[in-house]
C-alpha cells in the first residue's frame, strides 16, 4: 500500500469516527419524549399550547450559578437551561396593558407574579445539564425566575395566564409588603411595613429604633457560626404588647410558616429578628430547630 493510499484510508477512518462521535453526542443531547403541554392564555391575542417537544426545539437560554433563596433551609445554587419566557409571551401577543402572570402547576398550586418578577425568567428543561424530565416529582419543566425567592420557581407548570389587573408582588422583600391597616393606637409610619406583629405593622426604621444588637450563633443545620445583626425578638413582641401565649407562628413572605412554643421564645434572650444588608428579615433562634430560622420573615402572631 502506498503512503498516499495509507494516508487516504486513515483520513476516511478518521471522518467515520468523527461522524459516529458527533451522532453519539447529538443522541445524548436529544430531548426525551414527554407528554406535557404548557398553555398561555388570558390577556393575549394568540393563545398558545406548547408541547414539551415545542419547548425543547426553541432557543435554549443558560442561566449559570443562579441562587434560589428559600424561606426555610439552605439556599441552593444551580445552573438551569430552557427557552426564555419573554419570547413565548410575545409570540402569544401579550397585551400592552399586562400587569403580570398567574402561573399554575399541575397540582393546582398557583402564584401571581408581576412582569418585573419575570425579568429573565425561563421555562427550564435542564438542571445542571440534566433533563429534569427524569424528576418525576418536579419535572419535566419548571418556571425559573432568577433572583426571586423559591415560591416563584414553579415546577410542573401547565398554565400561564396573563393578567391586566393590579398584582401585588409576592416577593418577600420589605419594600414589597403592603402597608397594614391602622391599629388601635396608630403611630406615624416611618416607611412601609417590614414586619407585621399581630395587629401592629413595623417599618424597618421602627424595628431599628427598638435597639440593634449583634450576636454570634451557630446555624442548627450547617453548624457554622455566623454574626447576625438585628433586634431582640422579645423587644419586638413587647412593642406589640404581647406578653403571653401558647404558640408563636412565624410566617415568611412565600407562605412558609413555623410554629414555636411561646415558652421557648420567652426563655430565649438571644433570639433575634435579624436584618440583612438588603433589609430582608430572618428569625435567628439559637439552640432551636432549623425550621424556626425563618428567612424572608413577614409576620409574627401569638395565639
């Protein structure tokens, strides 16, 4: 065999191997077959019904190292991939007067979100490079809203209903909380209510006026020591005139609630309503279960 013939043969073999490798990679990247439909309706001119295959064929947007903030437990950081939501809404002919979207999951859970809440949102098909269709409890698709709390990240979403009526953002940030109704002894408001304590609404300034302290505490789940700044929980309850009760219910902005025996609270001198650098509130409960360390704290109620 001549040298030229040998080189030609090797070239053909190399091309065949490359083609086989490319076919294998293509097969590995191929979307799974799923029976799923995402409907877009409401204030749109062209309602859509998109199959899983339709979603998989669209341009895929990668969101790298996105933090999902949870009201209970540790935050998680992952990468997600799927079609962007905005082009889907534009294709459906979203109304110029649209104020937000109601997203509905297969189990009937629904949440209203403003258009601002949905900035850069995607309909995720992959989590860290893996099709989430393999997750029977949370797949095959998930609405992912970057920089928003976990309650915005709706898995198994089936319907997106565009709204034209006013929508209050469910984001558990103090500046998003509604101003509470006047109490029996109203005081001049220093800003929107950051925390509702029984019938009393307290702004961030009013909370800080109770006396900001700093403590060190170990998180019950991770065991890591951290420094927290905020207001003593007992001072907050005293301000609201709460002196006794059976149970303290701490509720986050996304609806998560933790019940704590009031006797445990009354005996906790270091329990804190911590104030984050962004104004977000968190219960810091040294020596108590991690579920009591409620993030995105919105209200406290004693019964």
